[in-house]
C-alpha cells in the first residue's frame, strides 16, 4: 500500500525577531506595512510575525492612531 508523501511548509521567521527590532508608535512607515487599505490590522498568518510581536504591533498601531500619526481608514 502506497502512502502519500508528507508536505512540509517552510517555516517563516518573524521579521522583527530576525532584525532584533521592537516596534514603536513613532515608526509610522513600519506600522503602515501591517495595516490594510481599509485600516484593518493584518493577521499574523499574513504578516509572518510571531505572537509576541503581533501583539506589540497591534498595540503600537492603536497608540499611533490615537495620537493621529496613523489614520483609522486610509481613504474614502
């Protein structure tokens, strides 16, 4: 009896862990990469971040929005 070969997914590494960088609300260029055009935060499956950095990025996006550095919605 033949068995199906197991398919392995390539392990993606967190870009922030690799660069040893912590997100900050003043880094608008970095944070805007994790927000869609409609203003939603990109999930960690799409962003490739680890759980620790995903939580930190989400918090910093909310802080930047509150201070007016990052828009809630990019365009209407």
